[in-house]
C-alpha cells in the first residue's frame, strides 16, 4: 500500500541500470532552456528597471548605451561559460571550477555562495511572482504568504518526481512569456521606428553634455557604471547551465552550448530591448506600477477599440506572464541547488546523505533541504521581495568572479601547450572584469542596506562546512590506521592455497556486509571469528554498489562502479582463502543501499539455511546527535529489518578514536 501511494505521489521508480534511462530523464537543449533559462529571462522583470532608475529621468537617454552594454555583457559571460562547459563536461559549475583550477577552499567559497544564492533565488522568484499576480487579483493580497507557501510545496513535490517531470507542466507559461515579450519589443520598436534617429542623436548629445560639464568624464563613468552594476541582476541565471550539465542529454557539451546560445539570445533581446523601450517611449515612474507595466500599457494602448480593450488585455497578459515566469525561475534553484549540495557532499564538506538519489533518480535530500529553507525564508521575511532581493544581490557575483578567475589561471598555465590560449584567456578575462565591476559596485551600494546579512549567512555556512570536513578527516585518519594495520597481514600467498571450493550450504555461514576493501571489513572478519571461536569456515561477502550523484553521470560510470565493486569483493574472497576459509561474494547495483542489502540477504537466507549476517558500525566515545547526523545508521536499520523477517544478524562495533 505504501509503495502504491509513493508511486502515485512521486511517480514510478526508474531503473538506473537501464541503458536508456539517461536518455529518458535528461534534458534536450530546448527543455534545458526552459528549466535553466527561465531564471535569466525572468530577470527582465527586475534587472532593467533597477538600471533605468539609477540613471534618473534627467539622463534617461543613456539607456541606449546601457541596453547595448547589457546585451554585449550577456554574450561575453555566455561565451566565457561556454569555455567552462567545454572544459568541465561533467558539470559542477563554479564549485568544481574553482576547486580544480584554484584550490578546494576557493571552491568551497564559490559553492557556498552559489548554494545560498539558489535558495534565495527560489524565495525571491516565488514572492515576486505572487506580487505580480496580486496586482491583477486584489482578493489574493491578504493570503499572499499562504499562496507562496503552497506554490513552494507544489514545486518541491514536482521536483521530487523528477527534473523533466517538473519542467514540462511549466512549458506553456515559458512560451507565453517569450511570445508576449517578443510582440512587446517588436511592436514597441515598430510603432516608434521613425523616432530612432532623434533618440540616438539625443543619447550622444546627452553624453557630450555630461562629459563637457562639471562632472566630466569621471562623472559620466560613475553614473553609467553605477546603473550598469545595479542592473546586474539581469545576469544571475547565466551560470545555471554549467552547474546543471549532468542533467543534459548527450552529447552534453554540445547540448550545454546550444542551451547557452538560446539563453544569451533570448536574455539579450528581452533585457536590452526593454531598456531601450523605456527610453524610446519615455516611460515615467508611476506609483503602484512597475516600469514594465507602464511600458506595456503605453505600447498596447493603440490596440484598444471602443468596447473591446484588446490592448489592455494583452498588456495584462504580458505582465501576468512575467509573474508566472518567476515561478519557473524557481526551478533553477531546485535543479542546480541540489547539484551544488551533492558536489559539496561528495567532497565531504557537507553530510554525505546529500549525494544520495531517490528511486526517481532525484537528489531527494537536496530538493527537500533547498525547498524547506526557502519556505523558512519566505515565512521569516513575510514574503517581502525588497528584503529578499538585498540578500540575493551579492552571492552570485562571488561565484562568477571565482569561476572566471579560475579559467584565467588555467589558460595562463596552459599557454605553452594551447596555441589559442590568449583568445580563451581574453574571453574569460573580460568576463572577470565585467563581473568584478558589478560585484564591487553591488557590495558598496547594497552592503549597509542588508547585503552584509548575506555575507554573514554565507560565512556561517563556510565555517559549518569546515567543521564537517574536519570531522570526516579525523574519522578517515582513524580508519587509515586500521587499514595500515590489517591490509598488509603476513599470510600465505594465494597460489600456495589449495582450491577450497564453494561455500557449504549445510554448514554455518557468516554473511559479512562490506563496502570497499579496507581495515573495517577485515576487522569484521577477525571480530566474528573471535566472538564465535572459529565457528564459521564459510564466508560470503555482500556489497551494494550504491549509485549516488557522483556516480550517476552516464552508463560508463555505472559500468566502472560495477567493476570496482567486483574487484573489492574479490580481494575479500582472496583474503578469506589465504586465511583458510571458503568464500564467495554477492552484490547488486542500487540507489538505496538498505533496500538492496535486504533483498540480497533474503535470498541468501533461503539459499543458506544456517547463515548469520554481520555488519560493521562505527562506535564513537560519545554517541551524539552530531555523529548520528554525519554518519548513516544503515547497520541498525538493516538489523531491524532482517530480525523482523526471522534472519539472525549482529552488528560488529568498530571503535573510532578521533
């Protein structure tokens, strides 16, 4: 019954060994553009208005140059990330780039900044989307926070079913935004096409007046780059493809680069076009209306005919599509946030459970964590976009800068081997300079407004990661001493041992659950024989080749996982033979180690009637919540399940002296 309910809610389990599964769940460039590009496109709702406001109405003609600079910047950052995609075809984004090309600490800073950014991205997108819809649906306003909570829960549920499953229902909204804004920009330019020469001349005249005035060239540059930086939210989604590359269809590099092209073209047209239209239509600030709403109302006003306000309806539809697109933008956080968590977990910066996959091949712990923290932020901020956007304003550019700097360092080191290194260095170097300008300006302007809170949260997360890493390193050091002691025992060579044959099904059999060939597994063998006075002359080693996010990157990786598992198990069998015991091994490839172990043990319990199961468990001097949090309790859970089914099992303790 429970399995049936789970299938209804989360969908059917996917077989990770199916050679077609990667094709079935991966995203083609178009769907990747929808799921990952929506974050960038949605920034057209808040990036250009912030830049235009910074210019002020006195210098609004400079929006022409600002629109060009925005479009060019989008393509430069996209080009620099194309090089990252090519160099890191397995994905990982800013965390992996900085970790591999600079050092692990730089990678940690980049990963933590990006993780906080993705969480905030979800909260802001949902809050801003509900705000936009509330402007058309007055009765929704008193229940705004409740609606935001419900929408977040729905997105968590959709993402627990699978990435592709979470994107497809949102596709019509994305297409509606693209169509409505293409009409907005196209008709907006067409309707005032005759005024273009005058507007361009006005932009150059205004620039000359500023430079020749008291402010001079320096004043012009300060004004322009302040506006340019405050519109930096426009570029926040451009790193998403490189981070989510593992979710794309093969060939991933080509799919990723095609997705980046779609994102660059659509975002440059949307953001640059809207900025240009502000100036072309001389959009004024109006109370209780966004600039985009004022722009759409002005452009589509000519469509109205008596009794049929087509223009107003289409204007409302255009702005409504912006609000709905912000919900899709939250998908970037749900797709890439768990990726960052799993990468940090694989490298032991965070609890390793964040690398686990569910039966739907989703990083389920990451989705739940990202979603729950986003919910808490919405509740604590009462859904205030103004507060959340201040927190959001800095972190993404920390990752941008570290990624571009890492690539620059790489190209410089490779200058003797790569002929066109200077071209690649120039692209990443230019990307670094542009994102550095935005980062510095954003920190200076937003720090005292609340930007320092983001830095404190990110700093606290970094410290937390260092504490976790230290714990895992201490445990690893303790286990290494066990490895050094037991992995090189003075035993007879394998070729000196006669063939002992398979395990005897009529005699007592010890079934030992192991992972890699290490001191922990060898310690279990000695402990069992010591406790039972060499009762067991037949040993069966059981292992689960668990598929986590680090292994689930293609069928070739799964083949390697099987091969490694068999090699480790064969070492245990060879060791048992050298010790004079009959031995065999069993294994299976699973996403859930506990369920997989339970299945194998049930089968062995039938095949070997007099078998006893054993599993090792780390025992600390003090069993604390901290230790329980960082280390799974798989041995105890397996023991509970097997005992309930009438199978004998013991947990073999392994003391850890930290």
